[in-house]
C-alpha cells in the first residue's frame, strides 16, 4: 500500500473500508496489486459502484438518495452488459480503468483544482470509455472500410462509438447518472466525457506527452516556489485543466505496465492475445498484418520492452515531474521493464551485441524514470509534502476537497 502523508489524510477526511461484496481485501484494493481479472462480473460491478459512490465524502458529490444509488448500479450493470467478451477491452478492463482513475485523482490531489463535477465525469467516462469494443483497432476498421469508419469519417471511429454507446445508456431514465444535473452542468459533463474518451485514441498519445512536458518546463519556477502562482493556480488554468482531465483517463487506460509484476504481466498477455486475434483476421482477409499482430513473428517480451520504452515511460515520467505522488508508477515501470528483459534473455539465444543493445535500452529507461523520481524528491524536500507543495504556503489550499478512500 502506498504510504500517504498525514497531511493528505487530513485533507481527505475519514477513510472508508472497501465493501466485502467486492471480494478483495482493502489492502489489495488500495494497492498496485489490484487485479480486476480475478473478479467476477458481479464483483466487478460492486468494485465500480464502490469506487464511484465512495469517492466523495458522505453528503457531497452526486448521490444523496437510495434512488441515486440505484440509478448508478443500473448504469454500471447496463455498461457491463454492453462490453464484449474480447481478451483485453472487456468489462474487467473498464473496472480496472475506473479504479485507476479514482486512484490517480486522489494521488494527484485533484480535489484542489478539479470540481466535484469534473471528478465525477471522469469516473463515468472511465466506465464507458471502451463500450462495445470489438477487439480490433482503428487501423483495422479503416483498412477494411468498416461501417464504424464510414460513419465517423475515419476519425477515431472506436472512441466515437464508445461515446455514442455511453450516451445511449444515459438517455434512459433508469440509468441516467446525470439526471440530477442542471442543464449547464449536463452540457459541461457531456463535453468533458466526449473530450476525454476521444483522447484515449493512441494517435493523441505523443502530443499529450509533449504538452505535459511543456507544462513542467514552462512553469518550473512554480514547482520550486520561485513564482507567485501556486501549483493549484497552474493546474486550474482552463487549458491545463483540460489536459489533466484527458491525461488521467488516458493514463488509467494504459497503466497496466505500471502495476506490480503479476498483474502487469497478466494484462500484457491479454493485450497481445487480442492483437494476435486481429492479426489472424488480417491474414485471412489478405490485408497488411500490423506490426504487433503477427503471433508467428512477434517476440512477446521484446514487444513489451519497446512499448514501455517508447510509449509508457515518457508519459509517466512527465507526470511524475508534475505530481511526485505518482512516483510508484515509475518504480513499477522500471522493475517491470527489467522483468521483460529477463524473459527476453530466457526466450532464446541472442548475439552478444544484441543483448548489449537491449540492456542499454532498458537501463536508459530505468535511469530516466529514476531521474524523474529524484527531481520529484528534491522538490518535495524543498517544498514539503505533496499537499504543502501544491499550496506552497498552505493558506490558499481552499479549492475543494479530495475524494475519500485510500486508493
């Protein structure tokens, strides 16, 4: 379980316990060992319900009556039924992403710069971000002129479809988790939901990394206490707030390599099985087989080394610089890329030059993650713990509250 400073606990308020009907211990629920693949659909629904219902303290948020809670449960059940039994993008993945979004919002202290509505919208978007996923990617849909590609003019057809399916559930009164919102709140919620889900398309990934790096580089004085603005001021700026909302959902969506090894490895194999199934279909249709999809050619450990190296490590390193409490994501990434290297070495005979190159690549990734962690530690030492660092003085720490729970 991640150690949380007393200042953070004070800001959170009382810490609730996970419900027994989730079927996991509180310790596992609050840690990087959380593995939704081990939960039944009923337990998964219970975990999502708990994550959303207990995110805000009692009396706050958007659940004030038994009817409100019943609507949430009906919404989650309807979403669960709309997910397809594909290897990776299934309801277990949705459960995992809801848990990840809730965890990241707490660790980054979003209660100080996101409104309750914005936090709630992120949780709802997490439930529906992959609704109806068919187990193939956008490239396949475009290559085959799939109906979804035609409907959405080749622009993020999957993500547009997920949004449409989410709102087909919300359109029904018994599952409308936005029913209690005012018209202005509803419009804001819909805007945020659509924007964040569309930005889970991997075509947006590298641009998101660059924007996060720029936020840090262009505002370094804020993080070292040499600016009149606080981090709350910086993160509350409209453009940065939009980036943060999109980043949190996308981060939870691709955070499997940041878990403890057993959980991370299980999800990696699920993902590759889905890729391979698509590759089999590409061979049958005699269309180009995408790089990661050929089960006869791809080396699994090496593919994961590359995925972490080029996609995931830079993404989370940029976030750790902004939010030091995400440090354990980096620690797990560094350990896991080392484990994939070990498996790659065990997988067959490799030339000494090739082993040296892979070893150098892995070491470089690990060093970059440690460097981000060291920067975060230095800032923490200069400015106090996370809560103090955000406020840079404390008295202005008044922009709302973090959610409850210890995720």
